C-alpha cells in the first residue's frame, strides 16, 4: 500500500492524489499541518530531509518532489507518453511548472490566501508579473491544442492544472484567457477526476 | 546535427554542453547575449516562446528546459539509470535543482556577478538563506555517498554541479562543506569533462 504525506492546501499534493485516483491505485494519506511545523519534525525530516510534502512512501522507497512522483507513478501508463520526444515534451512542461509557474502562481496564492499578506506587497506584485507571463504562455500554447502534449491528457496537464484552477486565490484573472478556461474544463471532465481537498473542505481519505 | 542555443554565462546551458561532450555527440552552438535581449527577439521567441536558453534543436524538434534536455539526451545511456526507482530518484534531484537550488544559488550569482547588485540587498540575503539550506542538504546527502543517485555519476550530478561549482560567485562558501568539495572533484574528474565556458573565457565551438 502506498502512503502519501500531504497537506490539505497543497496543489503539489493534489497533483499526486489526482493521478492516483485516475490510476485507481489505493493509498493512505497522512495529512501534515505545514503551518504548524509538522513537516519540520525530526521524524519527518528523516523521511524527507527537505521537509516538504508531498512525499510518497512505496514500501521502503521514499520519494519527494511532486513532479518526480508523477513520473514515477505514470511510467508505462497512458498518462506519460512512451515516445522519446513526447516524453521529453512532458518533462519540459513539468520543469516549466516548477520553475516558472509554481513559485509565482502557487506561492502568491499561499501568501495571500493562507498567510494574509497584503496584495500591494512589492514582492507579490513582482511574482504576479512573472506568474502572468507563465499564464500568457499557457494561453498561447492552448490556443491551438486541447492538452499540453500530443493532443492527449497527461501528467503535464495534471501538474499545471493543480495551481492554475485556483490561480484566482492568488489574484490572477482567467476571464481574458479563454483557452485556459476551456482546458480547465476538459481536465475536470476526465474520468475519475477528483476535486482538490482544499476546495471541498474534507479529505478524501486519510489518518493522522 | 544538433543545435544548441546557449549563453556563455549560463550554468543551465553548461549542463547540456557537458553531457553532450560526455556522450561524444557533435553539436553546433549558437551563442545568444541574454543581457542584450537576444533571447527576446521575435525569431527566438518563435523557437522558444518562454525566451530562455538553453534550447535544443534536434531537427524540427525544439526542446527548452535544461533538465528536460538532459533527460532527452541521456535516455538509454549510462547517464540516466533505467530502473524505475533510480530514474525517479534522478528526477527528484533534477526538480530539487530547479526549485530549491537554481533560483537561489544561480540567481544570486547572476545578480552579484553579472548585474552588479549589492551583497546586502535584502532580496539577495533572503535567497542566500534558501540557497544555503539547499547546499546543507546536498552536504548531508553526499556525506555518505560518492554521487547523488545509486553510487554512479548521472545527470543528477551534472545538473547540480553546474551552479554549485561556481556558487562562490554568489557569495556562498564551500570551505565548511567537505563532502560537496570532494564530490565536485569527482565530477570534474569524469572522462570528457569540460569546463564551463564562463570559466575558461572562450567558447568550445560555435557560431553567431
């Protein structure tokens, strides 16, 4: 049985739970309270010295980094194309997500929605500028295709959906981005899609 | 023939040139001046809408994101392990590099060494704190193993070497990190290792 260390508010954790749901792989969730230091305890740092969720335990094999977990679980499934170029294209978007999207779209959401920082904070305005550039690039890309890679739903879509569909919580506007909105609807319409836990207010499973 | 769009000062570009050298794959370099806007021209944005180097052209297949390029080139070579868990472990460190290391270690180096920002700039001090945490985690990990994954040199080492070996240019100290220093020496001692272009002052090949 897989065990996922996760947090209710994390889009990075949600990515993994969404893929596990779609792969119909059973798992146990251990919810950790980030704001209360539960990812910085000696016991958790022994599992993941970087002190972050999500962290997956597959028996003795402990794997952090949400997008590495997606690749690990999706290998040899329809969610990660097998062809060399398509697989590289998926990785391109996974690295884009972690470098150009998450630090701006997700971090600003966290600062505004969870930590109560002021919207006119210069650091927030700077990150929003970069986040809007990432969203513009996604809008252009999706203007001519249904999904990020190879006209097929993949973990590239899962990774980018996680924080894009709650981007409004970080002060981002999607009204003028119709291609992203249509893509969000297509992703939400996939078989065995689940809502982000933070949205529905209750964990899908799990123990403490 | 592969074509690599690159910049002399970029560690992200250096990663790709180092792997290509070690794989003995011939390639052409097109050097672009980032500070002079050459990655923001209409022609380059048509190749890579994100306007960043490195970008690899393998015929008509255009691939940005340095770590996605490493995976693309290393697949089915000794530089990327084939086993599911070891491959996931390599990806874990590649995502760690782009999320926890590069934005702090590389960006501070760029601000200090190339843009002439002041070392006491609060934004620099904040990033150095995160960069030092990343270096501490690497030091702990390397304290008991020769390379990042599976006791063997891989693209995880290449990705992390690129900016770690010039971390001093960003105000980081390696004197108290003996495991990192021993690992840097092991990496530099690999067959067909090349120096970063910025270090030796001349491109290894290339045209404009």
